[in-house]
């Protein structure tokens, strides 16, 4: 994976994230909102499975974790604006990544 691919995937994740936020409070759009959330998570997981720390960064977001009551991580691109970073719950990372992948990204 190269820097252009990382930027494209993060841009897509941000699009899905914005759609999810816009629709999550609309009862008639529950299924669409859930699809957008899942799609955002899949973009981030793709980066963590197929990229490297020289292109992608991860960090625990302590403030967001406190706000929502569960550990929340940020996934973003090296040398890319922080506005392209998105949150992902630790439980999703644990469900979808191997122990080796979690250790490689220093996610605990």
C-alpha cells in the first residue's frame, strides 16, 4: 500500500463517517446509518491489515474514550491532515484484528 492509497481510503472512511453521523438520529435511516458505520470501520481495518506504521498512525483518544465510556482509538495517515483521522472502538479492533496485528500497531 502506498501513501496515495492510504489517503484515498481515509477519505472514503471520512465520507462514510459523515454519512453515519448525519443519519444516525433519523429513525427511518437506521439501516443506512449502520451500513455507513460498518463501511467506515472496514476502511480503517483495511489500513491496519495492509499498511505499515510509516504510512498510518494509531493512538488512543482518551477524551473521546471518557466521553463514550469505552476505549476509542484514532486511525490516521502519516503526513496527512488530522481531519482525515476517524475513531474506531477498541472492541472492533479486538474482534477484527489478530493478536499479531494488534501488537504491531501497539494497540492494547
